[in-house]
């Protein structure tokens, strides 16, 4: 059974035990049950809240500020959920890991994006979020002279899933609508305030004291590759190739491309040295590649036209002057086909207007006589031309070579053929070394609030900060949201070796102290921001639903109608149902509609 099943079985057994104790009257009076949720009630803390609430004018100003933010977020959340739900219905996206039911649960180890290694930091962030959220409700209750019946926490099994403040309903009903709204908005206001503090500290002194460790970060090793055969593994850091030092990922690629020998000696950060016997592994092949019927992913290319090849450089030199080549794999399989950039032609674009066929695929081998061996060279060649220039494009179509006189299109000043280009040579991607590099520098930049640099250099301190928050929100789901190979859930055991304390104001904490502090701030900000957004959804029993009701009552009370209560109920119920349907479509729509 998988982890989710074990968790569900454990909760079922736990809840059966709770029901037995409850039926026998063995549960303490301060413990209650609501479905599978256990609630623990207390009267303690009221006097502290009374003392804290004494500067009422200050807290009401804070409450009004928070209410304004909550209303803006409520409207934005409503529009976002509705637009997303409509998009799912009109054009169902393929199901991804992010939309799997278990990944909706914020439970480390069950949610595949939240590893158990950072469970303490996630639970700490959740605890902080619950305390400040419900503490905000309790404080504003006393500011608005609303009596508190009880306070406490709610737990699913041993996992705290919420906290609560129970205002006296009669006292709350006697408070004015503004007071009630400020009270309901106080929780999300405090969550957003904690988020602000956490991310300011994270973006500033904490990340400012962390640097990427020198060397190439090995995030993973391709099965069957040269690196795999040599015993390299995720978490290794390559600091030199032969006598050449390697400072970062790019330097590893540059150094390997210059190395002519098949055998290369690499040194790891641990001091271990190992020899890599390079071999050309097929890491990807498109189904419409001319070689797809004979060569599969995971095969090893041994020779091209009888010339032995072990590296990408040898492969490219072997096909440089041949538009058609015979490729032999390690198991003796041979395949012959055109060598160039594999593409499909887009209708009503430059290539299609030159009568290049839009059905099937083409392999472009040259532009104006310049040899094109792969997708990268196609892009480099097109960069030499301007939109509206005419060029002769040579391509293989259905096994025969054809020439086309193409008038180039344009996009932001760049010359375009109007085609979709597949990666690699004739749709075949190869790798002679076999490591997948971890983008340690890019992730550290995102963690430092520099997401704006990745999306066109968003300017202004406020906009830059908000874009940085968005980047941090996406990091745990980077493989889905950013198209990355790896997700980032914080500094954990396997990726911690890619970073080091370096010269900032908190570098005295050392690697371990900095990484723990960064993880705590990362997850505290992440959890509190999500708690705030979720509770702003305008649907009961969330805070947004209560604010929607008081706001609707305020508007309806000014209308010339005697059925204000019925009208308020109709509005809040309708919006609540729309939110419920939208959430269900976002979570389950891809699985149900895309098939």
C-alpha cells in the first residue's frame, strides 16, 4: 500500500478509538468531536487578550487596513477561481502531479511535493499560522466588545489542522457590521503580516548570507549513462575535470566540450576521483523522428557512417557534411535518415506560405547554403536574418530533399520560419556524460526574491517583492509551475551540499544554522500566505464567507426591499456554491475531463 492509504487507515483506526471513548463518556469535558475532527477547548488566555486589546483605536485602524486587503484578495480569489474553472471546462489540461488528490493535502510525505525531511519546518509554519490567525480573531473580538465563549485547537488524529475562537453568538450579533467584518478579517490580516516579515528576512539577510558552493551540482544521473556506470549520484559536486577546475554548471559543459579523449577524470568535492568512460546515450527521441522506428530512448550510439563516436562533439563532426547518415547503436542496430532540425510547419505562417507541407514533419538541413545539423544551429542561423528577408530553405520531406523560397516572418524583430522545432538532431537528443545538473544558482536567486529577473526584469521595490513572493510560492512545484527538472522544498540533506555560508550578516550561524533558519522562514511565509488566501475564499465557513455576508447585508440594507435576509442568503449561497464547484473543477477536472 502507498503512503496515502496507510495514513487513511491510521486515521480510521484512530477515529474508531475516539468514537468508542466518546460513547463510553470517557472523553474529558473540554474535548469535543465534529466529524473526524477533534476539538480541544479552553477558557485560558481571555485576560491576556483583554490587556492586549486596550489600545482599541490602534487595533481598529489595523482592522480597517486588514479588511481592505481582505476584500481585495476576496475579489481577486473569486475571479481567479472562476476563470480557472472555466478554462478547465473549455480546454481540459492534462492531469499532472500537482492535481493528484493526495497533493491537495498539505501533509509532508503524503503530498509528493512536501518531503518528510522538512516536516518540522512545515509544522512550525502551520502552528505559527494557526496561532496568529485565531489570535487575531480573539483580539478583535475583545476590541469590538464581543464575548468569547471558548478557544482551542482542532486536530485530525495527531495533526493540528486548525485553531478556533468561538465568539458568543448573541454578543457577536449585537456588534455592528464593521466590527464583525474587522473581526473576521483579522485572521488573514495577521497571516499576511507574518508572511511579509518572513519573506523580508528571507530575501534579505538570510539568503544574503548563503552562496552557491563551487563546482557543478549533480542533481541526478541518467540510468545507463557513463556517469551512472562510474558511480556518480545525486548530491555529488564536481569540482574539476582533469586539471581544469570547474566553478559551476556552465563550466562543466564547456570543459567537457573541449575534452577530446573518451576517458575523463573528475574530482568531487569530497576529494574522491573517478574516471568517466564517455558513451553517447540517447536521452530523448520524438515519435516523428526519422530514426524513431529503430532507435529508442536509452540506446547507445556507437558509430555514425562507420565512424566510432563517444561524445557529442564526435557525433556532430561525423554528421557535419552529411545530410543523410547511418547511425549504429551499441547492440548493432542501424538506421539511416536525414540529419538536421526536426520541425512541424504551422499553418498560415512563413514556411507554410512557401508551400512547405503542414502535415507530418520535415527535417531542415540548410538555410541559404548554411548547414543546419540540429535545433540549436537552426536558431543560430535564423538570428542572422531580419523579418521579410527571403531565404532558400532545404529540407527533407517524406524521404526526398526539397527547396523552398521562404519570406521570413517576424516576432519582436526576430526572423521566424513559422515552425515548431524539436530539440536535438533530427529529433534525437544525446548525452555523452550522463548527469542532470541541479540549478542551484537559479533556485537561490528565486529564494532571494529575484523572480522578476526571470520574467523580464519587473521593476519597483513593491512589485519586485511581490514577484519574489510568487517565485517562492512556485518553488515547491517547480517541476510543474516552472518547467524545471527538480522541485525545491528547502535546504535538505541531498541538496544542502550545493550551498554554503558566505560572508553575509548571518554567516556566523554556519551552514546548518543558516539552512534551518532559511527553511523555517521559507515554510512559515509559504504556509501563512496560503492560509490567508484560502481563508479569503468567499464561501462558508471560511472567513471570506463571513465577510461576504456582512458586506452583502450592508449593501442590501440600503435597498428598498423587505426581503433583505432572503436576498442576502441567496447571494452568499450562490457565490459559495460557485466557489465550491470551481475548487472541485480545479482539483478533479483534469482527471475527469481530459480523458
